[in-house]
C-alpha cells in the first residue's frame, strides 16, 4: 500500500510533469503555430518567424503580445487561453532558431508631423501596406504555390499590431528594413530620420481611429443552416441536385453520410450528402485563404427522421470568423446566399 505522503509526492510529480508538458515550446508550436508559420519557422500562410532580420528587429514582448492579441480580422488569431508559462515557452522556442537575436525598445512615444507622415506613407508605404495601413491582400506563401510576395505586408492599422509594436520598433524597422522581404531601409531610399518620425506618428495615429475594414471580424453566427422539406427524402435529394445546377454550381456526387465509415450494407440510407462546386468561387476562396480547402467541395446534407425530412449545411459565414481573415467576409456571404438559395428552392 502506498502511504498518504507517498501518494502526495506521486501526485505532485505527475502534476509537475503535466505542467512541463503543457509548457513545452516545441509541442505548443506544433499544435498552435506550425500549420501557418511552417514546421521550422520558414513561413507559409503566416510570416517566416525564423527569418534572421525579423528576429533581429522584434522584442520578446512583441512576440508575447502578438500571441496574446493576434491580429483581429487577419489570419493571425489570438491565443488568450494559453498560460503565461506556455506563452513564454513559445517565445523561447521561436528564439532558439536565432540565439541571441532580438531587440529591446523604449516605450516612449515618438513625436513627429503626422500630416507630413501621411503624405510620405502614401508615397512609400501604401503600395505594400495598403491605403491607411489596411495591410497587403492574401495570405503569403502557401505550401503548394507561391504568392506574388513571399511575405504579405502586415496591417499597420490593426489593434493587435498597434498594441504589440512600440514606436521605437516601427522606427527601427523603417530605418533598417528587413532583409529577405520587400521592406527596404527608408534611409537608403533618401528619407531623413525626421521624415521617419513623421511616418511613425502617422501610423500611431491609427490607434485613435476606428479599426480598419481589414480588422473586422464577423459576429458569431449559427454554425448550421436548416430547412424543413415538405417532400420525401428521394424527392428532396433530386430537388437539391436541380437547385445546385440552377444556381451556377455543378453537381458532383451523392453518397450516404456514413460512407466509408461502415460497411456498405450498414450505411444509413436516410442520411444523404449532395456534393457540388463552383470552380470560380473555389479559386477565389483558396486564393484568399487556402485553409478553406478543408471545407470543400460544397455539400448539403438531407436527413429523414421520424418521417420529417430536413435539409442542412454549414453556414459559410462561420468560416470567416473561424479563420480570422476578414478578406473572406465577402466570399463567405456570397457562399451563404448560394447555400440558402439552393436550400430554399429545393424545399419550396
């Protein structure tokens, strides 16, 4: 029999091991970061965190705040559920790619002529960072094909960025540029340090303005769209197939909901999925955020239960919120309207 003291020691050791596991940087990075930033920090949908010029220009606090706050409406989500120890483990793991890299910045604000900075921003910054700092379009490099730029210019008019980056860091980035990215030194482009202060003042002024459109996140939506059908199951399936074609999608296939999960003779014939697609819409969605591919092709499920037939699908507007990418808002709304039109036509 184990003594009470022995049991306490065992529980304490087990608790310590669990805490060590949850604070392991490599494990946390693999679970939360690698899918976007690459297994070795070389980038993908997200920026390459291992890039030496990036690591040299940012502080540990910038990394901590970015993990905590994310970039609302952009691809980078917030991670408020991580403990302080887990955030610190992630920072240490990311820093291990470039030991000794990093910078320390003063929190003192930089004073400049914001009006002059606005003119300089339009001339030198807007082409990459967007008008009023809304950010570059797209999601950088995917794992299947490159974008126009290996690193998409960040959204400077974003609550997450403005809270994470002090004025001194923004100034240092403008002065030094970032090797390996399109961002070059503004001093080498002929601007003075006073000019750079003016740009910093203009960018900091975004914090006093309403968030940019690129920082918009859709409000919570019901994840499922449902319609009741007045028809029997087979008629409803045929109606959905016709409605798919009538709404500029092409019909793919019909199969049971549990196809491939059980033997064919055991499949539930009262739970059916209709697959369909629109190639143009598909390409637009994948170009904005390739993670959308996890939810493609489009599908509608028809289920009969106790004599009642229901038609249902995922609400595409949930995807935009899930992926934290405001560029998907318009496309997700178009997809929701198409789904609703197909379901309404099939159940009239």
